[in-house]
């Protein structure tokens, strides 16, 4: 989930101590390597995150 990665991921876990985020697909990013989007994501979404989010419903 670096800035070079244009895909929007779905957050699975976020550490309040370190700022590390783990997406449903397993991608991780450290604090400062990502931008948080609270509403509808803009741009292409990660297909694996979409698939995993649908399977959890």
C-alpha cells in the first residue's frame, strides 16, 4: 500500500500505536506511506480486497 500503488485497499487492521495498516488482501503500509480515505474511494479498487469483503458478508 505504498504511494506507488494506485489501488485502493480495504483496511482489515490498523494499529493505533504504530499507525501500521493491514488490508484484507494482506498488503501492509507503515504510517506516512498511505492516505486514509473515509468515504468512497477514488480510483481502482484492489480486486482481492473486494472479493474478500464480499465473502465476509
